[in-house]
C-alpha cells in the first residue's frame, strides 16, 4: 500500500509497467453497492491516478479496468501503457506480444513522491 484515506487504499501492482490498484476499504461487492458519494470519490481517484501517470510517465496510453472476480471487492486498475511493453496493444491479461524489455522508466517510488506532492498541491482538489 502506498497511500490511503478514509474510504480507499492504493497499491502498486508489480509489473513491467506502472500500475495502480485502488480498493474500497469497505467490502462492497459491486460498484452499484457503493453509496453515491463513494462512487463519485472513486471515479475522482481513478481520474487523479490517470492524470498523475500521464504527467509523470508520459505513456502512449492509459488503461483502466475493473475486474473483481478473484478479489470480490470493488477496485480499479489504472495502468500506464507503452508501445514497447510486452503486451501492447493487448491488455495486460491478454497474449504477450514480445519479449519483456527494460522500458527505462523512472522508479515507481519516485512516482509515489510525485503522486503525494501532486495531491498536496491540489488543495482545491474536489472529489464531488
């Protein structure tokens, strides 16, 4: 876990690409089970993660997914994708397209610092 607040926690998925998972702390099974304010906050976080990944890594594309079959709790995946990554243009759960190469990306720990500073600097960041 690299960040949490009252309603959510954030984890890095270990991967060739920068990949964030956002989980609800409450064990909601489906997105429609979440109260409206939690839904709105969740989507604000997804967008915040997308914009942060775009600014920091400058990927070719962002992928956003929500699969809750193995982990039956509402959560989203936000992934920075690169044309040279092993699966592009397939999804990360798809067929590998090429050998894994070093994408020479900044460390995720540096991204976390950027993420926290970005959050602190957005004093007017409104989730609703």
